[in-house]
């Protein structure tokens, strides 16, 4: 049995008496980012317009950071009252653009040109959006830090509330040196922990163990 984080592994053991192994997700890094090609005052948020993702906190952040621009990528699972309220509130903010659901290539272009990925979720597994951001050399600003990897590895900034996150974003994006260090750390972390070369061997060992020692056939 596999888990994405140590927290998930512990929860499986505590609540279901299941022993799991933490396994990272594949994420092949791209070329190192060019700081000059980034707009550090463009912040991107990617997710569903759902209560668990707390997009309302992103709008609070936009109200505090009026000199930043926010690109919101994603849509609601259903057009309910919550989603309608988010869209109405966002429509009154001149620094917020609701882009809806985009093709993967268009999302990638935002990762490649923005200054930070913002995450306001109450909880996650291990966010795929983080991996997509890091492979593009994009640091994160988040209220959720899986196993503390963002803080421990300098992959962006972490805060527990909107006020703290706003201040952390200003400090990071206001310092080219700090931003460049976080971007380099993001690329390095993706390469060291999530590249195909690193992760494939771990999956191979698990599959071999499950198959009773039979080594999976090599593929060309």
C-alpha cells in the first residue's frame, strides 16, 4: 500500500491499521527558469472553486495585495451558491482574472511566467499543482505544507493566515535574490525527489516485492 506523504502513512496506520510506504509522484523538471522572464507580481492559483480549496481566502489576499495580479485557473464542479459568490466577488476586484478551465499547455504557460503559485487549501494529499509549479521553477506560497517540505527546503513561503501569507509574498517577491534562490530550490527539489530517474527505481522495487521477487520486464 502506498501513500503520498508521511501524514497519510500515519493516518492509515492510526485509523485503518494499514502499513503503507510513502512513494513520490513522477515530475520531470524542465530547464532552469530565467528570472527576467517572470512577472513576480503575477500570482497564479489553480484548483476547483470549492469550499475545501478556500478560494475566498485568495480573494482576501487579492484585496490586501492590490499591487499584485492574480490569475485563477479552474472551475466549480457545479454552479452552486458558493461558486456563484466567488465569481461575483472576484468580478469586483480589478486585479483578479477568472480564467476557468484551461488546456494543460495554457496552464503550463502560466506556471512559466508567474512569480508564485498560491495555495489556500484547508488540506491536500500532495498537491500535483506543487509538482507542476516546481518543475517549472516556480516557488509556492501556501497555507498547506505537506510534511513540511516547503519550509524545510526553501521552496516558497508558508503561513497560516491571509495576513501572514500576504507579508511573506511581499518579502519574497520583493527580493530578486530570495526569489531566485526559491526558484532554484524548487527546480532542484523536483529533480532530486520526483524525476523519473529517481522515482522509477522506487516503484520498480515495490512492484518486484508485490510480485514475489519477479523483476518487471525492462521496456525500451
